[in-house]
C-alpha cells in the first residue's frame, strides 16, 4: 500500500482537501495528514482523522508518541507528498528552507516527490515574489500545479483558485505509477 502524506495549509480551500483525502483513502492509499496550525482555524483535525483513519499531526512537539520523531517518521514513510491547499506562506517557507512547524519540517526531511497545489487570492498568486518562489521550487524538482481561474472566495475573479480536486487526485495517482 502506497503512503501519501497530505499537508493542509490555512486557506479557505481547505475544505476541498477533505474530498482529496476521502478519495485517496477510498482508493486504498495510506493517507497521513499534517495540518498547519492556521489550517485548524478553517477545518478540524477530526475530519481528516475520521476520513484517513490515521492520526492527524498539527504540532511538532505534541504528541511525541514513540522514541521516533514524527516528522522524520512521516518524511521517510511517504511515497509521495501532496500539499493542498498550499498557501503563499508555505511556498515561501519551503523556497527559503524554513522549517519552523511540522509541515515545513517534514517537507524539508522527505526524499519523496512533492506536489504543491497552490490556492490564494489572484494578487497573491501574481505577486512576483511568489512567482520567484514557485520558479525556485520547480528548479529543485518540486511539482507546482497550475491554479484554476474563476470566482475566488473573496469575491475577486481571476487565477489562484485551487485546481479542481479531482484533477489533483489524478496527478497524485499518475505520479505514483
Ligand atoms: C479567511 C482567510 C482566508 C485565507 N485564504 C488564504 C488562501 O487561500 N491562500 C493563502 O495563501 N493564504 C490565505 N490566508 C492567509 C493565510 O491563512 C496566512 O498567510 C497564514 O499565515 C498561512 O499559514 P500556513 O501557511 O502556516 O497555513 C487566508 C486568511 C484568512 C483569514
């Protein structure tokens, strides 16, 4: 059984990660979810725990359930790492080598392929600093997905929407082949 670690960040598109986790679990993958602290403002760990049938990690230091450190354990266990939705913040942190929470630290520690599905306001998505960070991640081998176009949660119309969740699941499955 292939293991997929799904990182969920603090964006309004977090509810779409619920469908992704549900779908991947139903397809037979071993899905482990890491949520940023800010992601828990939008959705609860309990939802992901119930759907993935695995504990959800939100904190670097609690719980340390075994002798093993959880971020290294998950980083090694992953056959593939998906971050969806990925905020401008996590993209910037990974691009700069910052590892200051469970998600950014585990991504830093993994050798698995990493797929990043960004979701943010159009102005954030078009910000040249963000674009530079995406380019940098791409040169290091991270797969950064395109965003969709349409009406955003804030009411703006433009790019920056999370790619349709079914398309994300397809990319994940194809990457595992
Ligand atoms: C209602 C609301 C919606 C937000 N949506 C997004 C979003 O879609 N994309 C994004 O990059 N940031 C969004 N933010 C800002 C992030 O939550 C903020 O940058 C945070 O620091 C991200 O933390 P994380 O990357 O650790 O999850 C939103 C904030 C609020 C209050």
